[in-house]
C-alpha cells in the first residue's frame, strides 16, 4: 500500500511504502489526516495481541526538516507529546503518568536514529507502558509510538518496533524508501 504526503514548500509528492509488519506487529490501516491539514501527513497502525504501534510521517508545514533526532524540530515534537500527556493527566483521562526513560537510539551501523521517551500511565484501571520516538528523515518528521498493557512478559516489543522502523528507513537507498515526483 502506498501512502502519499504532499510536501508543502517543496512542490513535490513524497510516497512512502511501509511494510506489512514491524517487530511482529501486523499492519492495520493507514489514516491520512483531513484534507484541510495536509501538513499532518499520514499515520499507519500496527498490532500484535495487546501491543499497538503507529508510524506517522508528516511535515507540520515546515519546508526544512533536518535529518536525525537532534534538532529543534524534533525536540519541539517531543515537547508537544509531553505537554499532551500532561493535559490528559490534568483532565483526568490518564492517572499516574511518569517518564521511565529518555534516550537516543544508536543502532550499530544504522543511519537512522530516534530520540525516544518511554513512559507509563493508568487508563481507567489498566497500567499502560508506552514509547514515542521521533527523527527527521528526508524532509519529514517520523514518529513511532508503541503501547501495551502492563505487566507484560513482552517488555522488549516497544524498542524492537522502533528498531525495525529505523532499520527499514536506513536499510534502503533513499529513492527506494522515499521517492519524489512533481506535483500536478
């Protein structure tokens, strides 16, 4: 399946083909954002049992997103997620939210790394473990998120999901993963 994202300010169409699975999570559906918000790109859901993952590709209307996880653009995205988490706690949607870890992925030989935040929260009576990771790649922001109920015997799935996405993005030449064509 091909997801199409119109890159604003670059007069091109970026097409991304994501595989049917990452780290054993199977692809569910792609959800393009509303036509009035093209800068929000597309989001693809994945699932394996109670573990859910999502890969989102977007540009927020920015024309110059640097590659890699260590830019002000990526730090702004992380701060947005943390602010959203705080708002959900304030309105009572989540309880007991706290950050477990923050780290940069440094996969051996991998050209694509992410800045990740792992956290836990309670939703109703269920404890949830989550990770959200960001990087810039070929003019897009790539967000990878993964959640699962806790306790879980499968504690490595979140990191494996992120590692598989990074390997996918880095394991192919740019024209194989992201291709550009003139917009009509």
